[in-house]
C-alpha cells in the first residue's frame, strides 16, 4: 500500500491536502447554515427556498464546469471555483436579508460544483488506469476527514461571532487557490482545434454513448439511497423507536462510525479492488449497499418491538451500518474510475459534469418519495424499495462491465 501511495502524482497529493483542509472548513459551516438562515429570516418557507437553490445551481455548475475544463484547462477552472467559494463565504458574513442570502447560497452551490468535474478530470489525466481507484479513494478519504472533523469543530466554535468563522474559512480557501496556482500543473491533454468538440458534438456523443446513459440510470437508485440515509435516517429512527428521546437517537453514533470507517479503510479497499473487473466490484458494492439499507429499514423496528436493551440495540445498528458503509466504500471510487475510463480524453470534464445528473435526480426524488411514506408512518417501506432498487443497479453495473470488457477485448484482437 505504501508503494501505491508513493506512485501517485504530486497533483493528487496537493488535492488530498486541500480536500482535507477545505473540507474541514466547509463542513464546519455547512451543517449549521440552515440554523444561520433561520436566525436571519422570519419565515421557514424562505429558508426552504434558499436551501433548494443549492442543488439546482450545483447541477448547472457541474455541467458547465466540466465543459469549461475541457476547453480552457483543469487548473484555471479549479482556481476560479475555489476563489468563488471564498467570495461567497465573505458575503455570508454581511448578508442579513432574504435576497442576499438566496444569491449567496446559489453562488456557493454554483462555484462549489464547478470544481469537481475539473478536479476529477485532472485525476484521470495524471493517473494510470490501474491506479485510479486508489487516487479517488485517497481523495474521498480526505473529504471524509473533513466531514468527520468539520461538524465537531463547528459545534465547538458556535459561540464565536459567526463572521469570524466565515472570514477564517474564506482565508483558507484563498490560500488553497494560491497553492493550486503555484504547485498544481495543468493536465489538460494537448489537442488541436479540430479535436475540440463543439457543444452540439458533445451532446451527440452523450446521446450515442449508451453505456454512459445506462450508467447514469443505474446511478440514480444509488443516489436515492445515499440521499435517503443522509437526509431521512434520523427521522426514520425516531419513527421506528418512538419512546427514544432525540438524545438517545443512535444516528450520531452511526454517522461517526461511517466517517471513521471511510478514513481508516477507504484507501486500502480502493487499492485492493483497483485491478478487479468493474462489473464484479460494482455488483458486490451495490448489493452490500442495498442489503444494508434493507437491514437498516428492518432491524430498528424489530429490535425495538422485542424490547432489546439500549446498548445491545445500538451495537447491532452500528454493525448493520458498518455493513452498509462497506458497500458505499466499495462503490464510490469505482464509479469515478469507470467514468474516467469510458470518457474520451478530450471530454473527461464534460463526462464528469454530466454524471452529476444522477445525484441531482436522486437527491430530489428520494426525499419527496420518502415523505409520502413517512406521512403514512411507513418510512421503512421507502428504505426497503430503494435498497432493492440499489441491488438491481448492481446487476445493471455488472452487465455494463461485461459489455465494456467485451468491447476492449474486441479492440485488442482487431
């Protein structure tokens, strides 16, 4: 594993450090933004409208950012995105009313999403195919270090004037942009003007790439699973164990376990699976992920109905959540690797941007669908359905892997 780490390009290590530090700062703020908005505004409807702008602008930013990264380079788009984040964070320190907060949240959603397609394309540019899983796994580990430490730090400094928090985060982002400008090397492959596809050509390629379109379709169910667990799990646990207080809700322990597991095991798992067939890995990951969701749906209600002691109940739920997290860790870097491998060299940014559509669709549809079940006190049914659909996605990924492998073998013998 040490040798694998040493072989990774310098760009990857700079991004890992930046991803970790900026992740800490962003997750220090993001979980508490809704509280910040509610303090500033009189209407929860206004808060909801502001929160809804983020995913919408993120889709636009991902698609546009990916295309711009193919046209003008990875490095400038990454720097513009980071500086845009810094500017938006400074703005939050002064915004007091609905419209400024709405525009700043939209700006943050846009600029934050500009970064990722360019950054993912850069990883594909500088990494050998057999090491892509390891590179994406390392970056995901950095992201989760931020996700684990950020909220804890945010809780610790809530008593400080929030203006200073926004200023501090903005300073870190500006520093990261300067580091990118000084130390990251541009990785955009050299192409002639004739090799650069027009916008119409890009759309035509997407339309004709059936493998990519099926990949996005299968990814919608996985995205719905992530969205349900991240946004609805606390509510589901409260519904399943009605006599437990919010302080007894085991969600916080489960979330902490997820972060610890990703930090400790994401890179070794990605490294181990990096040379395995895509379809087999994704079938295993999606199946474990889906079955994990079904167990999360069933076990709390079952254990609660049996009068299981609290410590035993929490221990079993942590074991179930560890199983679910294992599926998540298997899938996440492999999904990014697959996009990098099937994307034409001159369209890697556009492919990474377009792939984000699955996360928007899943992120919007899952909470709406789940709310219908929660209204009938049947939230567990939503988890079971999406868990089963995730297992079906695994079968689809498996077939995609076989199809791509067959196409590669045909090319080698031609």
